């Protein structure tokens, strides 16, 4: 159980060292076509089942060929040397560091599936075609370049309120999905869709270092929470200058709540919504989560590292068992997070605030929301019954709760969007 909880912790709080790599080039070799390759065009998401562990992969195919990304191994947009489809039989090949790897299988109504072979070892794989993007592509100037985002506008005539949606920690994208989990939940995409249905526009984006905006971060050790705050403020300021929108707010989920409340002050937005946002300093939250995730013998070492980071000191000698959480390259980012106290940051806002949490959240408990509300008594507090961290209805069973993290067919929790929409329209 602790092993699975540690994986959840890494997804939620670790940064993205392995996703910070740039494009890789595969062998320049012609893609083999037989006239049916056009039916493969698109982006395919799925996983390789390697000895019971799911390794998330993405393969994109167009008229120029195919590219594969394996975020957990730091591989992005690596050129496939062969893509072939004959009578529904699929073959894809790649050569990496002199080693040939193949995908062989079939294409049917469920997607692509078959066997991945590497160094004589065979593992099953399965991929599904990604649905079309929700929203119109826009580019916004930020420090170091531009960021791509998706703008969703309601039908009808504006101007409309608009909400900047900020995703949570780690490699979590604009739709609420994580690169390190085999499967999507699409929670933030659903939030954007629900807002549009109620006459509210939204803009959501992949943070620098992942997805569309991977190129804006080349080294993990260089990233700070302040970079994410500046980016969020830039999107809010962009929206304030656009005549299509008459009110600008921020919705921050999980770590995005802390980012959002500071950005809301910086950009002088009209509204702020916290979804599953922590109400304590990050070192306190991490200690609580590591106590649940780690064996007893590792906890004193982990807590000591957190204390040193909190004091402003990096730690060079990290035990191998804790390297995934406390690798040296992520320590500067963790220190930058610990510099902010959500309670103090929220107190600085003079705008209407809505604080929402679910009572079945495994990562951010309702007492965090209550702490934020206590810091700003005039805010609105909503605890959504049965809602978990990815904004879905969940049972009390931990395994069933975690299963919702990779189920895009589950709708948002009942009562969530009713509270959000009502708040936005009230102000």
C-alpha cells in the first residue's frame, strides 16, 4: 500500500526532471507506407506493461512519420524509424542508443495493441487515439518566450467572464493529466467545458517544462515556483487587455492554488477560486504525506532533509531510496515552494475568494481548506461530498479512489461546478 501511495506522492509533488529534456532525433529512415497509414494519423496515448508496472507513452503520427515520447525515461518526440500498417497489422520500430525496439500488433476499434520488444524481452502495450483538443490555440508572451494555451469561449455574444485555470504540481498538464500515470482523468478539461456551457470562458495551459511548453525549461534545477507565478499572472494580464472578457479570475488546483493566489495579487484579478489547495507550508504537508508513504526507518532521514531545505540549505547526500523525491535538481524548486505560506498569501487578496475541497481527497485534506477559510473569513468555503483530489466522485476505498485518476469517463463530482459557476456569476 505504501508503495502505491509513494507513487501518488511523486506524481503530486515531484517536479519533472525527466520531462525537462528536449527533442531527440531518431534514425533518419523512410517511413514505410502502404496507403493505409493515414488511418493512424493523430496522437495515441497509452502504456507499456513492463512486469506489472505501467510505463506511459505517447506516439504521434502524421504524414511525415511517427514520433514517440516516454516521459518517465526523459524521451520526447523521438523519431520512429518505421511505421507500417498492413491489413490491420501494425509495425513500428525505433533504434535508441544502438538498440532496436519494435511494436507489433493490430489496429481495431479499441485502438492499437500488441507486443513491445526490447533486447529479447516482450511486454504488452495498448494505445488509444487522443480526442481533439478543447479550445482555440493562443500564444501569450512570458519571460523567456511565449506559452501556448487553449482558450475556450462560450457560444453567443460576449463579453464573458474568463478564468485562468492552473494545473497542479509535477508533470500535470492543462487537462489535469499526468505524464507519469498510464491513463487520463481530464478533470481540468471538464472544468473548462462546464464553464463554457454556463457562459464563462477559460484559458488553460501546460506549465513551462512540460507538454506544449516544454522548451521553456531545459534544466530542472533552474525552475522556481516564482516562474509559475509569473506565467499565471501573464495569462491573467493578457485576458484583462482583451475586450472579449469583462471579468478575469483564476482557478488554481492543488499546487496551482498557491500559484494562483499569488498571481491573482500580482495581476490584480477580479476573483480567485482554490480547488484542493493546501492551507499549510509545503514542508508540513510533505512530512504528513511522507509519513504515510515511507517505511518507518526512512522517515527520520526524509524529515531531516525537509528541515534543511526549509532552512535554506541544499542536501548533497540523499539516500537512494529517497532520491526520486529529494534529488538535488529538484531541491531548489522545493525550497522556493517552502518560502510561501498559503495562509499569508491568501490574506493579501482583497478580492472575492471561493475555497473548495473534497472530503475524500487523499492528498489535500478538508482541514487545509478550513485553514484557508479561517485566514480569510469573508471567503466562501465549500466541502464537496465524496469528491477526491482529481475532482471526481470516489468511494472511501483507497484503491477505488486512485482508480479515478486514470478514468476520463467519470464526470466531475456532483456539486463542484454548481459552486464554482454560482460564485463567478455572483461577483
